[in-house]
């Protein structure tokens, strides 16, 4: 059995932390204990529906369901062996022995035309009695990161506590996408005319729809034509979120996303919607066939989605006239027709920024070289030769080197390696001896880990110069080359569909 690059299912790694604590990998038998830990650790976090007015939050059932669901063995992103755990081997009878945890997802994605796999640490928690002991650091640095790097993940990303993960070699770089749009009042959705059937209806998904869902969820279909970095909604994703999760459902929170097929008045399938509720109600995906008008379909679809959401999330006994579903977030991007139609009624909301770790710049750049070479070929620098030498000052956690050297030959990347900038003495002595010749050198310097933001296109060279005092460029030609290779691009990184 191969599990994300491993030759066996069960992982046998055990690390003794002392005082009765060990780190090990999970099995399916850990599901309830992991769920219990997550529910307690996230008790006070605004994940899922709020408690009724005046009531103290209990254990977080949304997060409990997530942990248990991930360990059932049918997830699209991990096996039941991919949760790293800290276990108290001296736990008393009836006491939960799992005191800290972090799991590792494998998520397919793309960088331009190149496919890659993202590693995604998730479901990270520590029991309140065991915090501030460095357990999350040990889980990430001794188990999660090595496992992710060993199986070939080129990037890891996390949506988590502000500032916390910066200490583990991450920096803010990837984003979930563009600004979201908030419809603050559902009363802004026009009511249907009485005694008139909706022109478009919604139906549930079956396994026969998987191929259709894959076809309808490409970047172009999602109206994200300028997105250069994102996740791939493949067959495994759709099978899990629309079918498999229901086969092993144990909680009302197990199906965290609701997918529906849009059907026109003739009974023809013409589109797809995906909605979710994570403390707020959001439309994650809404796509129609090219021949169908969004202007005609939008409000009939929204009206039915509202009814579906209220029936699912409003709790029994809510005061009359109140609902958890009173506003709507459009997570569709600014290019989407629905965002444009509702533009005058919505308010912008910033997208989430994601902690990002690229452990080896050389390995990442070698993998995405076809994209970088294509950018060069389309530019005024087509056919360029030379060496790019980037100084990051020092090697830090989360980086494989203190600098980077990229050799170009007629527009092709022929060498990419970690590099150490010469000292002032070495540089001066070399200059005094005279240059022995060699490729034209394009040089720059960046603060440690800040190059990650340029590499994934979150910001451009001009913004690097504005935001980091350490940024320096050898000359105008260097800036032109870096602008071509690493332009600012759009992202579409889903973060919480598991």
C-alpha cells in the first residue's frame, strides 16, 4: 500500500520526549481521542455556528467532526496514518492520552502550467494544560516537515493563528485569493414572483456527476483567468466532498460543504454551486455553462441556496425572525459575473493570507522552470544568458541556504543551487585580481525568507523595495530580469474544505 509516497501504510516512527510523552503517527483507532482534543482546544474559537444567546460554548463539535473525519481512511487529502500525535503514556484511566496533534494533507495544485503538490499542515492543537512546552514545534520540525519534504511537497501552507507559525520557518506569502465580497443583508436578494416557478433549480450530486464537476471547476470556468497559483479540484476532491464523506457521516458537521448541480427549466444540467458555513455563510464556487446567462440564473440560485442553508444551520428554538444565515460572502473573485452583478450591494473583505514555507528554493525553481522560461521567452529578454546571484544574508529555519544562484543559458535555466555570497574581503580581493570572465551577473539581496513572496508572486520587485529595507538590486537590468521572472500574480488557494 502506498500512502503519499510511503512504501507502507502504518508509520512506525516514535520519538520519546521525556516525562511520559512520546510522538508517534496515528491509526484509525485514534480518531475519537483526536476529535476530543480538537473539540476542547477550539472550544472558544469562532469556528462553526455560535451557541444560543446567553449560553457558554461547549466543546467545538465542528472541529471534533473534522478530526474524526480525517482519520476514517477515506479522506481525499490524507490517510489515517498521517496525523502526528503527542501521547501521554502515563494518562490516567478515562483521561485522553492525546495532548497535541498536527496532520499533513497532500493537496494537488499548479504554478502556471506546471502541476505540483502542496503540503498542508492542518488540525493543529495542544491541550490547554500542555501549552508553552514546544510540542507544536516538535510535531512540525521532527515529523510533519520531514514527512512532507521527503514525499516531494514543494510548498507547505497553513491558515492559522496570527504570527504563531512565523517561528517555524514560514512567512506570509500565498493568499486564498482576491478580495471577497460581502452581501450584508439577504433582503437585497429580490424575492421570486408569486405563483411562478424558478427558471433554475438545484439538485443533489451523484457519482455520475464527478466528471462534470471536474470539467466545470477549471480556472477558466471559475472566471479566474489570471490566476497563476492555485489548487486543482480533481476527481478525488469531488468524490470525497460529494459522496464518500456521506458514506461515513457521523455528525451533521461532517459534510462541511454543500455541492449542488444547477438545472434549467428543460431539466438540463447547466452549472454547479458549492457553499460552506464556517461561522459565516459563503459561496465558494458558482459556475454556469458558457451558454447560460448569470444575470438570469443568479437570483433564482441564490434564493434556493438561502433556503437550503437556513434549513441546515439554524438551530431549533431560534427566536422568530432570527437566523444564522443573514448575510453572504462571495468567495468567487472580482472577475466573476456574480461579483459584478452584486457589486453595488456588496462590501469588500480582504482575503486570508497564508503562512508559506518553501524549504528549498532550488528544488522549487527547478520544478517550475518551464513557467519561468516561458515568461522569459515572451519578454524582451528572450534568449538571455547570465547568472542571477541572490543574497539572503544568512541561513534561517525554513530555508536550505543563505543565498541562491540561477544560471541562464539562452533563456533556459541550466543550473539552480544554494549559494553563499562572498564576504567583502573575498569580493574585494577578487576584484583586485581582475575578473577572470564568466557569465554576466545579475545581483540582488533580500531579507531572509522574503524571497518566498516574490517567488509566488504575492508582491513584485517594486513592492519588495518599499517593504524591506534589506532589498537591494545591482542595477536596472537586474530589476528588469526579476520583474519578468517573478511578476505579481493572483492566487486561488482553498484552505478549509477538508
